[in-house]
C-alpha cells in the first residue's frame, strides 16, 4: 500500500470514530431528556411516617383509623397502637403521601378527638 493509501485509511478511521462519538453523545442526551421528562410528568410516590394521638375517652378503632387513611388516598404499610394515660396513639408508615398531605393535615386539625399529630415524609 502506498503512503497516500495509508493516509486515506487513517482519515477514514478518524471520520468513523468522530461519527461514533457524535451518535453516542446524541443517544445519551436523548436518554437523559427522556428520564427528565418522565420524572416531571409521572406522579412520584412518597412515603411518610404518621403519628396521630387521640383522646382515650373517645376511642378510635384501628379499622376506623385505616378507613380514614384510605379516605385520603393513603395506604398504610403497617399500623401500631400505643396507649398511655389519656392518649391513644396510632403510628403508620403510609404510601402516597405527597400531594395529599395538606388535606390530611387540615382534616386532623378539624377533628376534636385528635390531640396532636406528626407527619414525617421520607426523604426522596
């Protein structure tokens, strides 16, 4: 092969390498754009730890507690109960907390049987 033939072959290799880099970078940008768009459009699942303290003289059953959560579109993963003096406390880790949080907080503030509550969202 002549010297000029080698030069043409080397130039061809560089052009192919440039083309591959351009296609690879373009594909990477398309994937990143798709992921960003998906995260912006699809609802994000958010979990939270929830504690609600009720007056013990007006007990709320665990069934009623679960129904109240379901009424707000929340799914409890587990529910625990703690009784101390005049307080009945339910704790739960709930799924679907995100956008429904403020409606739940408002309902709990209006409920005369609720002595207090705490909502601790999990870090995303």
